C-alpha cells in the first residue's frame, strides 16, 4: 500500500502530462495476516467433532400390557438394578425369592453375565460382523440379517431399574452394555412394589 | 585477491500465493463450520460405544445439569419466535416484540415462565450465569417442560429430541424428564454421549 501513495506531488511541477507508472506490486502481507487471523477464529469457533448419540425407544404408556407380556417369561428375564455409589445388582427370573447378586459396570461384571445369558445371539452377531468384513456384505443386507438375529424369541429380556440414588452415568452405562451385548429387548422400567420390597430387604 | 562481491538479493517475497492459500482455507472453514452452541452450563456427558452422529438441524436439546436444572432449546430463529409466542399465550405472560426478538436469539435457556420477562431483559453477558437460570420446572404439579416440548412439537413437527445430561445427574431428574416425554408420546429420543472405543470390535 505504501508504494501506491508516494507518487503524489513531485512530478506535478514538470508540467508534462505524463503519468508516472505506478508500481503494480502490492504488499500482500497484511492480507495474509488477516486471512490467517480469520482462519484461526473459524477453527477455534467451530465444533468439528459432532457429539455421539445413543438412540433409545421407550415403551409408550399405552402399551404397558405388552411389556408385561414379555416379563411373564421368567426364564428369559434379567433384572438389573442400578444402586447408589455406582453399584449394580442383577437377578434372573422372578422377583419372588430372587438371588440378587452384586456386580460392577466393568467388562468382567455386567457385560460378562449378559453375554453369557445372550450367548447365542451375541455369537451370531459376532459371526455376522466377521462375515460382513470378509465377504464385503453391503450395509442393507447386513442390517436385515442383524434384525433377523435380534428377533430371536429366546433372547433374554432385560429390565433396567434405577433407584433414586443412581445417576445418569449409571443409566447410560447400563444401556451401553445392552448395545455391546446385542440385547434387543430391554426396557427402563419403574420400580414396582415387589421389587421395592426386594431392594429394601437387600439393602441396595 | 579480488573481493568476492556478494550480490544483495531482494528480500521481497511474493505473498500472493500465500494469500491465496489462506483465503482458500478460510473459505473452507467458513462453509463447513457450524458454530459451537453456547450453553449456559458445562456438562460432562457419559461415554458410550454408540457411533450414531446427531443431525445438525431440527434438534430439540434438553440439557440437564448436575444439580438437576433443566434447560431447553430448539434450533431456528423463526421457530423459536413462534415457540415463545405460543408459550406466552399459554402462560399469560405478555412479552413485547423486542423481548420476543431477544428470545429468538437465545439458543438454550432454563427459566420458568414467570421469570422469563426478567430473564430476557438481562444483558446478554450475564444471562448465562447460573443464578439467572433457575431451571425449567418439570414436576407433576407444574410441568412447564412438558408444555415447552408440546409447543415445540407443534411449531416444528420434525424435531428430534436430544437429551444431554451430566454424568452426575441424579436419576430422579432424568426420570422426571423421561416421564414428561413419555406422557407426550415422545418415545424415541437420543441421549448425547461422547465416544468410547468399543471393546474388541
């Protein structure tokens, strides 16, 4: 910019109407500065990492009977109770006379139990994943096969019950385990009367 | 010995090319960027193995902070304007056009309707302070949160619900939010989490 402005004055005296050639070279350094400044701003102000999300579908209020129906099959039922201080408890089958066992959110804890219970489905899902990579299966077919596997009638049904002392992380951890263990049928349910008694009795 | 004359080279560097690069990058960032939304509270979301990304538009954000305050926000300025007009009508709060305009510029807020007018008249710098955000009531006796969701759904039927809560949020608060959504037949929603690597997969 400096070069453009220094031509004024001096050659006007000569009287000749010869315009002095302006240097065509412009110093771009300030413009580069500005450019990079703006880049920096945009880089800092944007969120490049989009947050992950976990999709959940809750049972509707109107379909309560449906949930009850699934619970009726005691042999498949697993109840997970989220307690205080990051403790988690589970039992199989009916509430009456249930053998409540304490476990953890770690890989050897809840996940191991659920995988054992859901062994058939988890195995099939695992095989399907391997197959998908080996045979370059397309996404559509993969999803369809996955849905078929997950529709297994003998797969366990998990009820997740959170006590009032549990926190949000516990809930997400529990839901996450359902995803990891390929459990398709699970529900977050309110603590009902028999379970309330059980929780009280066991001091969870 | 003759002196070796070192020719002075010009220090002038042509910046044009660099300028081109800078502005190319600038254009890229401007076009691809979506700004980080300013949130009144910082929440540490729990991690999960889920890899589904959240869409950018048509999102209803429900923010729950560790103390159990509920915040609410939808995207789209015109949508927000319609929303506040609806809510003002329901709760009989009279808001001036200026206040409505101000509301439409707020991404996310957490105030009961009776405090809304005062909240909108605060200067933007102090609006996000915790003491100015009382949380939206979501109790069964005064469930304003439910009304917000209902009104937002009327304004924009394509909204998807995203719940963003802190790890330490007590479960009863989450339960309250989930119950309210359930009562409105909003059975599908997203829980925002951060990425954790899936075990052995």
